[in-house]
C-alpha cells in the first residue's frame, strides 16, 4: 500500500522555539503533544519536515548544527515512543534577500518533499505554526493545518480558506479527520 505523507514544519511546531534560530541540540525540547501524536500515529505514514533555516545563511549556526539538532528530535521521539521518527528533513538555508524558491511561504520544499516520496498533493497534509507554512502547502495543493497552540493574534478571517484548518494542539483525534 502506498504511504501517505505528513509534512511538518519544525520550529514552533515540533520543538519549542522561544527566541527563534533554535539550533543547540542540548536545548532541544519537543512539545508534549508531539510525543502523544507520534505514539498514536500509524506507521503507514511517511513523515517529513520542511523547515526554513535562514540561521545558516545568516551565519548564526552551521548546517551540521542543524543536522545534529534534527537527529536529536528523532532521538527524543524514539526514546519516548515506539515510532521510528521523522523520515526526512528538507530545509532552506537561505536568507530572504537571496530570493530562493524554497523559503516558505514559497513552496520549493513542499514540492521537493512530494517528489522525494512520490506523492501527489492530495496524498499529503502539512502541519505548521505559521501562515507561511500553510501558504507553502496550499500553493502546492496540499491540505494545510495551522497549529496555533497559544492562540496568538492571527487574523483568521483574512486567511479563511476551505483547505486551511485550525487547531490548537496536535490532537490525533481531531487530526484523524484529515488524515485521508
Ligand atoms: Mg515554525
Ligand atoms: Zn531557500
């Protein structure tokens, strides 16, 4: 059976990102609902991350630092759940002025992920904490879920879209409605 794809944003979606540019693996802390999500998600899903990492382009940390941080995320998931963790991390290292095609809200990373997993857009969903994540998903034809854990001031009316769904935690019972 062909696997469906879940595309996660990373910072603020899986791991806490209090000051932005999170990169020190010793400070890698996942949200509690990430563990419950991975505990209950079926292994038939491919799971990947699509993340803007302009901290690399800005020289705040190295690409290797980011890879180490990514490995730490999987280490934590595997430590606390029976899930194998995230299958692949797609990242954009560029700064905005480089005007690349991969920095979200552009959809280069999403298209890359779909291609990598040989998925059609309707076989994938995206989950992210920023409108930019969802814009990247929606412009790729991927159903997109805006995860807003602390109900910050997002103008829901302006971004109303039939394919954009709002939730305030990674609640598997809620998300199951959208997992195909
Ligand atoms: Mg984020
Ligand atoms: Zn880029």
